[in-house]
């Protein structure tokens, strides 16, 4: 037994004496960037210069100043706030990769590549509720109602956004000014009984909307109703027919509250076509009533 112990001791002597030399050659070093810290059977912590699975790293040999569970020797992010979740390198987790750590991220799962603010939420520079990455209309004025693309709503389709529209509810097809108020309304869908100035029920429903729009405008000084026909039939007949139809529209608008003193009518017959009278589609467009507002 004594002989066996003597052999073990004699075998260890060269290793102990060679310690400084091994350290100079890089076999032993103080850093764990390339090696491992292991605990010997005597309870001592040794630094090895190799990663041998037979010598697992013993974290109890290392300090953990920030208490994140990652030893100081391998902690690439020291001074991590207490309680923060970290990865194997000791750095705070950023699950969605937006540059804001999970503990500060109020908007987790932000899509990759989306710019975010200090809280980890997608930037919305114009404050319209649509993130910049999805906003097709950046720079929308504050308070403007927008659609899913971030573009200002235009409820009446007149080309003027609701937030700037001083005359909401403008009839379809109206030509408007910069503030969305109609200057000319072409009533292509206002129809009459055959060869007469009598309005159909459907046409009256359209004119109800026109009347409501005109009644809501205090800026209107005059309203002119102009009748047009296609080229079918005699020109003289078409002239008279256009006048009848213009008068019928004007009278109906007055019946719906439009000031009679501000409204007038006239007929242009077939003299101002806007489409080809040689086709049925063209003739239908030429049979129209226009309302000009000043």
C-alpha cells in the first residue's frame, strides 16, 4: 500500500514542478475564454487550457457579480440588472430582435426589421395608429381618421380627405374645390319618363342627397341647373326637352328646401355632348343634368 502511494506522489511531483512552465506555454491560464475551470478532488479550482468533456466546468469556482446565473469569466454582459432574463452569454434576452430587451419591451413579437421606439413598439411617426413600416401615407395630420394603410379617409370620394373636407357628403361625380365643396355636379343617373320632364322615383332619391348637400352650404350664392340631351330627334325638340328637364330638377330641389331665389335653370339641348352620340353608351352620358354652384 505504501509502495503504491509513493508511486502516485512521485508521479505528481513533475506536474507540480512544471506548473509555471506549463502556464508560460499556455497550458494553464487565468482566463476561461479558451479553457475551463474545474474543481479538483481536493476542492481546488484549476484552469485548464482545453475543453475536455471529462472535465466539466464548475460554476462554483467562478464569481457572478451581477447575479444573472452566468459566471463572470464567461459573462459578456456584466452588470445586468437584477432579475433580468439572460442568454448563455449573460446578455439580456431580446426575443424579437428589435434592439429592446424583453424586460423593457412593451410590444413583444415585433416583426423583424421594423423600427421601434424605446419601449420596443413599432414607430408611428405621424401618430395615426398605423406603424411606419405599414404606413402608405406618412405625414398624415394629427387627429385625421385613416384606413388600414394609414391614408386619410375620404368618405364621400370627392378627392378631399375628411379632415380637410368642409362639405362632407358631396354627391358622387361632383367637381369640388380645394376644401371639398362642389362647384359642378353632373347628374348622369337622374332619369326622366320617356320624352318628358317627369322625374323617376330613383332620380328623386338622388336629388334628395343633392338638396341636403346644397342646404348645408352657407357659402352658395347661386345654383344653376342645366339640362342636356343626346342628338336623337330634332334639335328644336331636344332644346325644349332639355329646358323642361332642367326646370323639373330645379323645382324638385326647391321642394326639398333649396332657396328658390338662388336657383335658376336653362336647357342646352344637344349642343354640348360629352360622349359619342353614335353609341348607346355615349348617348346615355349626353342625356344629363348639370348643377353649377357659385
